[in-house]
C-alpha cells in the first residue's frame, strides 16, 4: 500500500478507492467501539475528568478515590477488554485485506479443548492483550486522527465551493485568516482548492496505510507463524537427513562391508596354503593385514554414520555398547519408562548426545568415572551424562556442545549444561517424546 | 568328522566360511541364510556344531542368537558358536546361560578373517570348551565395580585367557610362566570369585560366567 502511494499511477489505480472504503468502514466500526471502550474504561475516564475539573476548582482527588477508580477500571479492562477486542480483531484482520495484500494470521495459539482451558489460554497469551491495545487505539486514537484528516478534506471542499458560497449569501465568509465577500474575490481560493484536490486521495492512502501498519503490528502473530513453519521444516530436514544416513549405513554394510569381510577371509585362506618363505607369502600377508585394517576403518566409518546396534536393538543396548567402548569407565542406568522404543530421530539424537558427551569426558574432563542415566518419564526422553572431572566446560570453546544443542533443538528438545570450574560436569538433554 | 550347520545371510561370506570349514576338515551339512532354515537343518540331520550369525533376516536383530539358544535347549551337547556384529553382553550371557555354559562360543564377526584362530576357537567349542571374544573380555575387565576388581593384574590376564578357551598349558606358554604357576593363579581366581572347590572341571566355565552375569 505504501509502495503504491509512491507509484505514478496511484491516482488512477484502485488504491484510493480501496483506501476510502477502508476509512469509511473504520468510521462505521470505530463509533460503537469507542462507545464500548469508553464504558469499559469509564472509571479511568471519570478519574481523568475529576482530576482536570478538580484542578480548575482547586480541589484534588483523594487517595481512596484514586485507588478505587484505578482498580475498578483495571478489573473492567481485564475482564471485558478481551471479550470486546477479540471479535474486533478478527473483523479487522479480514478488513485489512482491502489495503494490504500480505496475508495476516492471528497470533492466538490453537485453543485447548474445554471452556475453562480456552479462557485460561486466551487470557494469558500476549496476542489477546495486543488486541486489547488495538481496541484502545481504535477507540481513542482513530477518532482524533480521522477527525483531523476529515477536517482537512472538508476545508479543501469549502475552498472549492467558496465562490458559490460567497455568491449565494451576501454575507462575508471566513476562509482561515482571509475573508471574502464576492465570488470574484473567492476565485483564487477555489483554484487553490482544486489544485489541492489531487492530494486528497494521497491523504486517504497515507491514513489507511498508517492505520493498516498499526493493525498489522498489533493483530498479527509477530512472525511466529513463519517461525513455526521454519522449525517444522527444520524437523523435516532432520528426519530426511536421518533417513539418508540410515540408507547409507545399510548400503555400506550390505555391500562394501560384507564383500570386504569375504575378501579378507579369502586372503586369510590363501595365506594358509602358501608355504612360509615363498615369494608370494610376504605380499599376501601384507595384503591380508591391510584388508583387516580396512575392515576396522570401514566398521568405524559405518558406526559413525549410523550405529547398526541402534537400529537393531534400540537406545539402551546401543548406549551400553558405547559405554563399553569408552576408555573412561562408565556406569549406565536405564530407568523405567523406556519399555517402548522412542521415535527413531529421538533415539538418534539421544545416542549422539551420549556419544559426544562421553567423547568430551575422555578428551577434556580428566575424569576417573562417568555416569549415564536414561529415562523416559512425563513425555520426555531424558539422557544425562555426568563425570567426576575438573569441570569448566565452555560451550563456546568448540567442544561440540553447540552442535549438540542444535541437534537437540531440532527435535524440539533442550540441552542443559552444568560445569562449574572444579567439576563435576553434567550434560542433560530433554527430548519431547511426541511432537 | 565334525558335522557343521552354517547360518549366515550374506551369500559371499557364507560360501567363504563353508570353504574354510571344508578346508580344515569339517563337514558342512547345511549352509543356510536365516534362523528358520537353521532350526530346520539341525532338526533334520545329525549336527555337532552350529556356526551362526546373530543378525539375520527377517528382523535383522538377534534371530540367530534366539535360534542358537533354542537349539541348545532342544539338543543338549550341541556345540554353538555365534558371530556378532557388535558386542552385547546380553548376547554373551544368554548364550553362556544355555547348556551350562559348555561348548559355546561368542565371537565378533570380524574374527573369522583370522582363519587359523577362528578354526582353533571352533575346535575348542566342539571339545566342550567356552570361547568369549577377547574384546568382550577386555571391556568387561575394565568395567567399574566389577567383581573382578579384587583380582591382580596377572590373575585378570589368566582369566581372560581362560575365557578365550585356552588350556593351562597354552596359557603358560603365552605368559612365559610354568604351568604350575597358571594352576596357582586359576586357583586364586576361583577362590576370589567364590566358586566352591568341587571335582567338576566345569569350574573354569563358572569363573567366566561369574563375571559375565555380574556385569550384565
């Protein structure tokens, strides 16, 4: 809308008419809204009235009166304000389409079932109170702003009509500071009025855009819908990424790893049948050893992509295997609530958290012992890794904690770190089971 | 001649293993690709040894292990060696719990490429011994609050070799000590693990079981 104001064809476009329609609509709606809001805020308005008139008379409002008026007003606004503001907001969001092509969605969250829950949700969310602010804007600011604009338009019309006004009546008419008596005298003012006439649609456009901007700011969802979509798409990406890792793991295992094991076995067989000290024995032994090393490399690579034990046997078994590999002794406790397997991506993230945390324990913590706890209670999958090391883990020091937090956030969870200098260090990930 | 049923879902590796077994004088009576076929093969023919992968179709989890435990319950004295893709103490202990822990082996799958060692392990199991992969033993010995914490470093070493199925003489050769010293170490281990002195030669297996159970 503001952009169209700057374009050359504005006057001939539909925008002035759309603006006019919007402004006319506003005038119709603002009247009852003003009355209703005035009723709701009556104690405050009355207080203001008393204060002003009392000031003139030399009396002042007493403290009990002040407190009573403020409190009653506050009660009225908090109870009736939302009831008035929410339907108004719904109407205003629809009406905004007249002057603003961008879609606007409500900042309200999807309502929970049940009237009491609905009321609680609505009365506690910021979107509701921004709508109340909009109702106040509509009731008290709009009449003033629109009034000034209407006065300007009216004055221009008077200028244009001044020769006729002057001609019809014998009286002098007042045009601001100037006074005219005859139509002839009025002619220059009329010309000025005609020249100013094309500015009127611009005034409409400007006023409608300003109102629209306020409406968008107070009635929209302040970017939350976009954010929700971004986080949903991030979750989808993570899922796709996870599925891809599994596919690669399977392909490597079924293809390369299997063939390599078979090849190494054949080399081992050939080695047995060659007489010791023959020309081929040395190179064959080397080939066999290299093939065995390659098996280890490939196994570690596959394990890093996606541990097979995780897909096969689930989280507790996979973490048990992980703790077995850790150079620092680790005790694993699996609490109840994990009888059922968590969704795959949670398993993956939880495994990754424990794996990274144990790597950090080994590399940085200087710990003698670590403890891993796994539990699934209250809709959360919780993994905790603690060690008895010297603490002081810094998420900014590139210890992989940032990457860890990102992966946890991608499934809607959160990562907590407590690592005072001197230890101990605790890493805790809370992952919501359902999302 | 030892009659073997081999179960492994990868065709190349299955054929390779069958080749190894034949080369070392085992008779491969059946080479199958899943747990159901393994059970059928053992039921229909005379079998001395089963060598099976743990992870097999259709579920690719522990089909081979469950089949092995079931077969040992049904055919007492059947020797079983399972090959595992990764270390799971539950696997090892479920297996050792079956059939009194005798004639049983738990090896990481990658071990098969050291052909001579692999065949030695098979022969140990066929001879009534117990073989646990040395990686499993290594990890168990490092675990915290382990009943083995009371053992000395040398005793741990000896126990590890016992678990891998070596005889006293073989252990003595490996550690460059006399066989009498090994006998003394084994005696200390059994005493420390609270295994009562009986005439049963199975006490060595009980020692291996003791720490597997305690740590799982």
